[in-house]
C-alpha cells in the first residue's frame, strides 16, 4: 500500500473469481498496514486494518489464521493490475469490510483505514445511526458517515450483535500470548483517558514490545505510565 495509489474502483476478485478465503501461517512481521505470513517456502504480504494489527502485534513467530479476500491494485496509470490480499481475524470483520466497500465513494483504501474499532462497535453505531461517532473513524467525515448510515443501516443488525473472537486467540497459556480482547480494552482505555488514536497505539505498541505480561487493563496502564493509575 505505501507508495501505491489505490483507485476507489479497484475490483474485488471475490466478485469475479474463486479465491483463497483463509490463510494459516507463521507470523513473521507486523508492519504499519500489513502482516507477513510464512506459508511453507512462501511469505505472503497481507494488508490488514488497524484492529487486526493490534491483535497480531504480540504474536510474532506464532501460527495465525486470517480470513482473506483479494483485490486488484492499479499500477501506474491504471493500465496494469496486481492482486493483493486483505486479511481479517473473523468473517464478521471481512463482511463489514465488504459492506463498507459497497458505500458510494468508499474504496478499498478508505474502508481499510476506517476499520480502526471493533467490528461490533462500528456495526452498532451504523444500526443506531450515530453519525457523530462514525465521523470519528479515520478518514470518515460527517458527509461520508451519513452516506454509510443511509446505505448500511438495514444490513448490519446481525454484525452489531456479533462479538467474534478467533478460537486460536483465547487467553494465553503463559505470557507468550495475550487475549486480543484485553489488548483492545487497553487501547480503548487509553482513548478514554484522552490520548489520540496515534498516541494510544504508540503507547500500547511500546508496552507490548517490552514483553511485560499483564492480566487486566489496570495492570497494563500501570506499566504504561510507570505508576498506579
């Protein structure tokens, strides 16, 4: 994605051809907007939204499974296309992404950027027609939020009631894994304390990179701030 231009009309291959719908491999790297999975002799580049990045960042070297779809990314003037993978932890996240892409003037790049909060929270905001909340999502202004509500408000009820946690990502068997929901809860707590999304992510990344275990939001905040909160 960096250095590339994603046309809003870039076609999803799922609309045209059979495709790979799930990839399991060893997580080699987690970058700003992508993950690298080792599958046999091949390393796959998979674009991911922010919510998935937060769940993956403490699982380097472990086996993970991502639900995937493919799209064609335009190169240069758009005369050539190359296939890209996009990955999600759950089928609900993937379904919400495809719904986002069905909204007028929301392309693949904007839909990926917007999915910075849990799937059920976004779906619930759409269901209750909460334009102010939706307009806080990255890249989504008031006009776009209104268009999302108009297009999707009758299509997200089931997603609003679904809180999918992948089976492989349950509470850890030691300190090598952290419950993804706990990581998400810490991120939301930092937002509630007044940090910007970028600052909250950087603080959380710093904590996870130190490898210090924590079992609650309170323990995590104590480690982040270096003192009881």
